C-alpha cells in the first residue's frame, strides 16, 4: 500500500489524535467503503493503520471506515471499493423520537413491571433510554441482572426493532405467559434499543461526532487500558457510568451486517477464561435461529471474535474483563437496514433465542453484603475443581453475581475497608429462579 494520505484526511487524523488527551484515540468513521478483496491483499495493512476501522470480514471482502476523504485516498492508492446502495426505506422506520415515545408509552401502560431510565444524552442531546423490566422495578432486588444493548452502530437497525418487540412481548406477556412471568419476577432485565440514536437518525455508523462507539471503550490489551470514562464519547461515558453502578452478569450487544454470534475475546487470540461457557451460550443462541444455525460462512452460526477479526476498544471485551459481565455480540441480519417489512420475520426467528439468553443469567451464583448498602471492593473467582482463577472483578452496591458453568467455586471477597471473606458456592445446571443463588454475609 502506498502510504500517502491526502491533506484533508491528514487534517482529520491530526484532529482525532489531538482530542485524545490520554492513550485513548477516537476511531473516526465518517466515511465507509466495501472493499472486495477475496485474497485479503490489503487487509493486514488496513488493520494496522490506526486511522482506519475494519468490520465484517467475509470470504469476499470487508468494510473499511475512516475520516472524510477515505474514498479519495482509496482511489489514490488504487484500491477498488463499493459504496452500499441505499433504498428509500429509511422513512418506513420509526424516528428516534418515535422510539422514545413508544418506550414512554409502554412504561406508562405497565408501570408496575417497568422503569424507564435515562442514562444521559447523546452528542446531539437525545436521551439515552434503557428500560428495566422486573417485578418491583424501583427496588434493586437480589436478582441476577442481564442487559441487551442495540444499535451502537446507528446504521445497524434490526436490533433496535427487535428490542422494541421484545420489550412489548415481555410487558404484555406478564400475567398471561408463565415463562415470561417467571423470568420477569426473578430477574432484573435491562433493554436499551438504541445506544446511538443520532447515528440511527442520520443512518450512519458513527455517533454525531463521527466516532465509532464500538472502538471507544477501554481495552485491556492496548495502552488504553484504564477503566476510566473521561475523554470518551458521551454515549460511551453514559454506558460506562451505568455499568459501574449496576451488577450485570450477562449481556448481549446487537449489530447488523452479518448473521453470527461473536464471543470474546475480540482483542486477543488468548482464550477467554470461560471459553466453554461463552461458546456454549453463543451456540445455544445460534442453534435457535434457523438462518444462523444453517450458516455457510460460520459453522454453527458462531465465531470467536479474534479468530474472525481483531477489534480494539469494543464493548464486549470491556464488559467481560472489568465486570465479569459476559457479553456476546450478536450480528442479526446481513442487511444492516433491511426492508421494514422483513422485521417481523427477524423477530420471529430470534424471539425464543432472545428469551433463552435472558434466562441463562440464572446459571450462576452471587453474594450480598448485609447491612452495608454501599459496600464495594473486589472479588476473585476460583474454580475449585482445578484451582483455575476466572479473574478478579470490582463490585459495588453490596452485590455481585457471576454466570458460571455448573460446579463448585470459591469467591474470595475483599470488601473495601473490611476483612477478606471466602465464600464457597455451588452452581447447578438446572435453573434456580427464586432470588437467584445468592450468599449473604
Ligand atoms: Zn456493528
């Protein structure tokens, strides 16, 4: 590859670097192109280039994103690319304001099992809304916490619509459907249909600052390895502060542009300490979705993240590494912005998998610190059968819960300002619903 960068691009790059006061560099994705490159001649060079972001690598090629001027630069270096043709189906989709209104209406209609929370504002000032669904939604009960977040890439819209349908089915099914009632009564479910409403409004990947939110999180394998929200995008900061205040144990992050469940790590070839578990959860999801299960590109409809292509600064690895909150990335549809009429079929195909993944949070164990509502500290989790440490995680708000494979574990708890405690717990494969599997000390 010729290394010459046009002046316009170079200026944008300097601005991006200037804004990053820490080791964190914002990935600017103002312009994108699809590079057909079945022999992957250019891929390694693009991946190494810190000004570029590569996504959705397939046999045929991949997407590449960068600052404005990217396509001129590709022309200059002689790389052939395509720009995705867009139909006129943007107008068929609800606006971010209509999505917010529908969330408010659903909360108003079902106030006893929902709480609509605003995590902060997007770059353009739109509210970042997340719906909590649980019995006693105003109370933080000792129940496992699970979350779904969609459309941090604004032009990947399928997940936003599926999340809205799921919320509607959960609130309307409560009191009618036994499976849903059991789930809602014993779980704290959080669903955020739109992490990047500005991007969805403009039908673009980036937020309104041109930043790729799924390259904006701290990454333990790079020099941006401090779990601090400063100098990140407003949407990222809102998510990070919310996560720090909760006790999530399982989550999924919905995207589009492929059809596969992607499990950690994205950032390193090392296996995740709970590799068998994250792979099993992914396979369970994909096996329930006909078009994923029958994938010709990904056996079983799943892939290890790094084995597919490396991602630095993604939400998935951040969540798992710092909080023990296992997160997979679910690519829901090959078309990022399908015909609106196709959405009900995508929902039908995914509904059972979505419910089962929420239920999976119940295979685990946790603890509560009695009488000290604000207790925080650290906890190391050791698998007793082989003494393997699964990592050390922070906890706050006197609560911690971890999704685990069946077996026996030791939680070595170091509360801030308190004595170390050792708790042995047993996790069974069968679901334990009532009040989770919590030890109180
Ligand atoms: Zn995406």
